[in-house]
């Protein structure tokens, strides 16, 4: 099972809001997930991350997507 940390889109049309989730890479973008590890609102530039959960999953071998990796670098987690 390849575990990824990626974005899951929620919110209305033309008002995107994302949850940062841990999921199996075979599941669809907005499908089943294992755990929510943060939130991202690109319109208001708001980011809320659960740093302990993210570091635990990275230690377990979860790979962040490119977008999530950039968010984590900005927040100085990676």
C-alpha cells in the first residue's frame, strides 16, 4: 500500500477549500482517506497543519504530493 499525503478538494464552485489528507494512492482524489492532517484555503492564504500527525506519517513512509510538499516547506515542517 503506497500512502500519500495530498489535497482533497471541498467547498463550492469557484471557491476551493482543501483538506490535507493521508490516503492510499489508489483511491480517487475526493474518495476514501485514512486521516485529515491539515487544511488549506488558497483564496485567503490560510494554512492549518497538525505538525505531529504529519511528521508521524512521514516517518511511517507517506510521500507528500508536490503541492503539499511546497506547503510544508513554506510552513517549515520539511
